């Protein structure tokens, strides 16, 4: 029963008493209604969140999707870098299965970037220093503190650019010796088992130079072409030629048979070389050149090097990619997360919705996926 509060010594008429009682009753009913509405809203929100989590797990994870395409899909470890939301962001490294499971923040607030996964170790840059990280305990060891800009791992060597001059150098993984190459303003690096290729980027020279591992035999192999992003496949270098409207060219590693692949356009650096080479924009697989088509809103296309057939593979606007076996992993422009697409089975899935800055797939270990039930 509701109670009315009176001041000491206050006297009111019966009419005033009933009036106050009715008013107090209306206020009480109003407060009760608001309380019920808030409780109902909270419960509805909680139910919605639970439903969305179930939907996400069902439709964006191998574990909750049936079909032969999923059962036959290889599963890999994906290492990815996220950045904080502060003015001066701190970078963290996480790991997740390509099935979307077992996410783990392995190196929180570590500041590591440009991660490269090899068979035994993970390599990365932290504040101009190349670091080696063990795959088992994620112990970080500093290798080269040389104001490093970019690097690639070759056979027993790490090739990198250093200092404001971006001079090409090598670090011997066996004896820790450092060698300087006769080349500066190097923006991209490619390497095979016997040679390293430095790609310069100045107003007058955007060319590919080759050296042997000892630093001898310097040779310009791109003639007068202005080289943008480039990749190496077997003994052929494919590159975007900015002097021919960003068409894709090729040249053998010895400098022979330089020619246009076709009238297809790849990704140009637009004055700023962000990546160490073009492997995040194109790759070669089974006589097909897969490339981000800058003429078609950065969608993924495949050009058959034998039949000359040119075909669109993924219609989304792609920012960066990596190919492993028959699966391409990619980020979509202006979106968070990483997707995968198997171009043999046409299976597509969202791996993670995290705010990924960069990612790399561990191609050396095929994780056995749990069977679909």
C-alpha cells in the first residue's frame, strides 16, 4: 500500500488528501512502467547478441558449415597484426586458425610489424630492428639493429634496406655477418636461392638490379621500363610497368626476354611503396597469373599464361592477399577482417572480423581440422 508523506504539524482536508493520493499513485505506475520497459529492452538486447553470435559462428566458421568443400579445405595458422586506436598506435601480433577458431593474442603491444613466417621462425621489424620469434614460446630475439626499413628472408640470409639512403644489405643467419651491396634507394626486394634483386625508386630510376649472394655481378635487368610492384616466380620476374599505363610485364632473372604479359593492369605504388614487393597484389599458380585488377575496382582476376584467357575470380575490392596451395586469403578495401576463397571448390568464408593491419599464412604447417559433424 502506498504511503503519503506529511510535514510535522501539517493539516489537510479529506479532498486534498485524496487528490495527493491519486497523484502519487499515477507517479508510481509511471515509474513501474519505465522499469518494465528498461528490463524488457535489456533482455531483448541480450537475446539479439546471443543470436548474432550463433549466426556468426554458424556461417563464418568451418566447424558450423557442412559440405565436402569444407571437409576438404586445408586449415592453416594465420598470424596477423592489429593496431590500437590511440594517436600513436601500438601493434600486437595474434594467431588464429583459418577455420576461424582458436584465436590467441601471442605478442600483445609488441610493436612488431612486417611479419614474415618461415619454417622454423617468425621474423618481423620493431623500431628499425629485425627480430626473430620462436614459434613455440614466442620468444623475441633482436638480430639486426640497423634502422631497417624492409626485409625478405632468403636462403641462409636476410636481405634488407637500411637507413635514410635505403641501402641494400644482407645479414648472414649462420655467422651474423653483414654485407653492403652497391645499391641505394631500394624500395623492393626479391630473392631466390642464388640471387637477390633490388628495385630502386627515384625520379630518374625505377629499375630492377640483380646481384649474387656475395654482392657481385651487379646488373640492371629491366632496361628503360619504370618498375612498380614486382614478384618472382621460378626464374621470371613479373612487374607492373608504370611507363606503359601500369600494364604487367615480365623478364627472366638473367635479363632476357623482357616483354609485356598482356594488356592487363596491376597495382601501381602511386608514389609510395608500402610493401617489400608485389606478392600481396599478385601471384602465379599453375600457369595462371592472379592479379588485383586496378582497371576493375581492384577485383581479383586470373590471366592464363598459356591460353591468354582473362577471368574475374573475386568481385570484391581487394586491399592485400596471399596465396597458399589452392586458397587465396585477402582483405577487402575499407573493411576489417580476413576472408578466404578456394578457387578449386569456390568455397568462401570469413576467417576473422578483427581490425587486421597485415596478415601472413604459415604455409609450412597444415593444421588438421576437426571433422564436420
